[in-house]
C-alpha cells in the first residue's frame, strides 16, 4: 500500500497555535500515522463524504481523504468542545 501525502488547510496552523505546547507532539504523531493507516479502527466517518474524525486526548482531528490523488487533507484540529461548531 502506498503512503498518502498529508496536506493541511491554512486554518490548521491557526488551530495549532491555540493548543497547549505539550499536546501538540501527540497530535502531530497521530496525524503522521494517518498516512499509513487512513481509516484506523478508532476513526468515525462524518456524513456521506470522505470526511473522518480521529481522537487524540481532548482534541479531534477532522480530515478528508482523496483516494484518487493519494492525499489526506487535515481540515480542523481543535478541542472536542468546539470542533464541530467550526465545520
């Protein structure tokens, strides 16, 4: 299986600035793991599109998969209390 390329929406940079420094490395590690395992057992599909959610502590990573281009687009990284309001 080929490794997917991970890309970030511009707003994710802003999202990461709001997260505590000690929480960022595990989040980035989880994002990097998505390149190998696109749909881990703990992920949840959101809606009818190829949009998924994966948890990392109190944070949620919302991402979209483009199988034809071998790309994963990270859409939102935010605390669980506000992540679904941002979509």
